[in-house]
C-alpha cells in the first residue's frame, strides 16, 4: 500500500516557538522562563532528571495544559491560544507516558481515533482515513495485531499503538513523552529510527522526552537539557553532553567518547559525582 500523500513543511521552517514560558501548579513552580523552538525536519531530545519538568513542558507546548501558564507560545507563527482544540489536534499529536486502554477496543479502533480531528461531527471514516490508519499501523509495527483488543497487549505494544494513533492524525508536530520506556531494545531502536526518518524525510517536527542518554545522543539532532524547570543547555548532542554538565545536572560522573566507526557519542556512567 502506498503511503498517504502529505505536504511536509520545508526543513528549517519554525513550527513551534516558546518564549519565557513558566508554569505554576498550586504552590509549585514547574517551569521557569523556558525558551524553546522546534523546526520542521528535526528530532529534538528533551532530557533531564526525574521531576525536571519534561512532561509538563510537552503538555504546555501541545496546548494540553494552560492553567498557571505564562509566556508566549507560537504555533506556525500564530499564538497557540488562538487555535481551537480541533485545529491544534490537526497540527500537534501528543503521546503521553501512559494512557489507560482498558476499554474493549481493537487496535484498529484506537488508531482510527487519530482521524477524529479531520472528521466532521458524526462523520464516519472513509477510504482515505482507513488508508492512513493502515499506514500508521504498519509504520509503528502494530499491523500484525490489528484486530486484537488493546487490553490483551503488552505495555510496549500498547505504546506503539498510541504512536500509530498519533501518526494517523497526520500532524506537523509529534510530541513523545518517554516513548521508549516500555520497549525492548529492538523496538527502542526501531522507534527512534522511525521518528527520525519521519522528521528528516517528511519534514515532521519531533520532540521526544528521553530518559536514555546514549539513545538521545545517537538519534537526536538537538538536545534540550532541563533541570528544576529551567533549560540549562541546548544544542547538538556533543555540545550539551559534556562530563561537567552531566555531573552538575544528574549528579553522576560520565565518560563521554566518540565511537571511531560510527561517530556516535558513547556515554558511560562511572560513579556518583563527588
């Protein structure tokens, strides 16, 4: 089956821009004066220790969290708040860390839900919607169990179903919150290869909160390092992942080397930083 015909943004186009974004929930300041941008055609890794504010930042960038948020967020040059939820859903797909999928829906049902932003009220999916859903399932490697109930799948399989649902939205921006956390190493590599290809080949802008630093260093075009709600560094992996900065942020001494054969960074945790 052919892939759906899409009109990707030109690489380098500024899709998303955040300036001075802060977020306070109850008495806690979760984000502090965050500046961030995302261009078409790039995969950005959002990295930081537990509780740094990564998940909150993804929700704010995707318009899912507005309470207690200050600052400016522009989507395709227009204020994010000027878009309706349906308009945002046509442009941004968000895959959370965990979603309850205990209802008696099949994999096909869940993925077809990704087409809802493109359908009118009470409108049923048509041939093109089903074609896009099939492409998304094949891309996320969930097509072999298309007819199974989601409740019977493993955690990693469910995660890939959620990614397929997000791809079925045909977004310009894909926000992934710890997308590899429930996957074995084979599917971790396959997933990150897939989203990098979607960025570089199709012009998608992808932001992925990633816990695994070596994977982030290997696959991401840029790294945004966040701790205590602040961005402390942003740039190419070798610019951000320095031993001194990793010791400061994560409290761990890390050996940073470059593989001679591939040129990838290798990060070896050594010991807690003194």
